[in-house]
C-alpha cells in the first residue's frame, strides 16, 4: 500500500539515489584538481579505462552472464552518455570553468534525464513535476547568463552538451539496470568502449609522471574509482527502484554538495548568486515531488 511517504521501493530508490549523488558531488572539484597537471583528454577518458579494469575484475569474480545482443546495443547508448560524452565534455569545460559555477550548470541534468525517461522509458511525470523542473532549469540558465555577462561562454556550452549526454546515459542505463542489475550495467558499459579509448588515452599520457602533483593524482583517482564506477552502483539501483524521472530530480540538490566540495577542496569562494540559484532549485525539488505516472504499457510485439 502506498503511503504519503511512498512505497518501500520508492524510499529505497531515494536512499540509493542520494548515496549516488553524494558520490558524484565531488566529481567537478576533483576534475578541477586533476586537470591542473594532467591533459583533459587523459582525465576525461583515462578515468573510464581505470574504471573498466575494476569492472573487468568484478565481472570475472562474480561470473556475471554476458548481455544479450539486444542489450549490447543499449549498453553502447549508455556508454556514449556516461562513459564517453559526459566525462570528456565536462573535463574539457573544467579547464576554464570554476567548479562551483560548473556544479550549478550541471543542475540541468534532472531535466535532461526526465526528457529521456519520457522518451525511452515511457515515464509520464505530471504537470507539477515539469513546472518545478522547468523553473529550476530556467534559474540555472539565468545564472549562467548572469555569470557570463549576458551570454554563455565556451565552457558553459560544453557543460550543457555534457548534461544532454549524461541524461541519455542515466535514462538508458537505468532501464538496463532493471534487467542486468545496477553494477553489472555500468561494468559492461565501461568495458564496451575500452578498446577504442585506449589508443586515445595513450596519446595523452603525461610525458613525465614526476611532474604530476599528488593533488592531481588524487583528483584523477577519485573520478576514476568513485565518480566513474562506485557511485553508479547506488545511482542506477536508485533509478531502477524509484523511477528515472523521480529519482533523477534529486540531482537538483547536487549543486549544494558540489559547492561545498569546491570550497573545501579547492578553496573557491561561494558567491551569493550561487547559493541563491541553488536554493531556488532546491525549492523546485520540494515542489515537484509528486508521484510519477507508471510507464506507458505498449502492446506485445510493439517496440
């Protein structure tokens, strides 16, 4: 029976989703640390190779069954968003963007995730959800424009492209997680593009590791192990249990954690505009927390 607090799977989904958000929240500050001494391409794609090595070990240890032919195609779509698209685009943006600013821009991810959830998974959030999410997204766009003097800069455009990529990867990955399992989905998605990424990453390897500071190495380690792998265990499980759009909206609170992380890890000042924008977004999360309609059931034989 559904209570005002939601069904047990929904509550579990929210708990797992928030755990994933906590893991993702330090991604941009850690990336900022990594690109200080490392090539952005090495950071953006090399982290996927490190995570793929962990994934291969996990799949071997668990003797996980291989995906079906149909699932491989969907894994390629997932990988294009969360293994290649978002990591590379966001890392390129972090060459010039402050982590605090970027964290607010990435707050658009819930809107992208909800749009792909409606398209791919047939979820139908209600009008209140869309209104709250659109207000939150408009706040973020306005923040970007104000910060850039009235027009978006190159870093913001890269971040917006990254948001679109991650929305696709989250939605399709969550669908697969219902069939393969959460950690299996991200593991296979990491292994799929690894042979293609390896030569690109090799070209971006630092010429002298002795010139790479420990802070850059720590940042690269975090985005490789936590952001690119472990956080997805909880995140995909949360999306699969609680609904892609509903749990995906929790990403709107991620800027708070990322702003705090940027201040603690990088010493960036937290500007009043960032706090105001993040607070409005948080109110939008609270205002849009209404049940999402079940996915549209298609007749057998229809794709």
